[in-house]
């Protein structure tokens, strides 16, 4: 079972034109449903601090309080919608059972929801990944 605020590490298809990540990335679980989880890619700000100022990114600091789910100041990408089918075994890709601290999580979810409610997400960046696709990309 997944909880909003947990982090999952996957290799995925980034968009509907077929661009596939070359390695596994961390993703923050931003929504849990009976059939799928919605995830947002986490990237480190290391060597790319300018990304903190992009409208479609939300910064998450790793300190104050210290976080167990991220170890570097990071950001989530809010300008896409990535859905992963829930299935038995998906939990094996979860980094740990911890979640982002309460205050930061509330802030991230609010920003993510506001961004999605107030901006058009490009159809190419609305991605659904089935159990079969997740398994084939992560074996």
C-alpha cells in the first residue's frame, strides 16, 4: 500500500512520444487511488539551482526538518501528470516506508494541485504506465 509523500524509484516513459529514462529516478507519490498512483519526478538542485525558479518546478529542501526520503535539496516537476497502475509487487520499487515531513508535504501537494488546476498540462506529458510497462522497463 502506498501513502502520499513516499518515494518510489523507477525507470519510466517520460511522455507519449516514447522518451524513456536511461536510469531509475526518484518520484514523489502525490496521489493514491484504488487503481493507480500519481507521481512527480524529483531532481536534485545540485549544479542546476536555476531550475528552482522555473514555474513548473517546486523546491523541496532536505533540512529543517531533516528529510529521510531525500538527501539533497531537490525539486519536483509539476508540468506533467504521470500515473502508474497499482499492482502487487509495485511496492518493491518504494525507496522506504517513510514520507516527506508533514509541513513540506502539505506545501508540495498544494503547489502541485494548484499548478494542475491553473495550467494546461501538455497532452504528451500526461502518461499512464501499466503494470506490464513498469515491469519491462525495470527488470
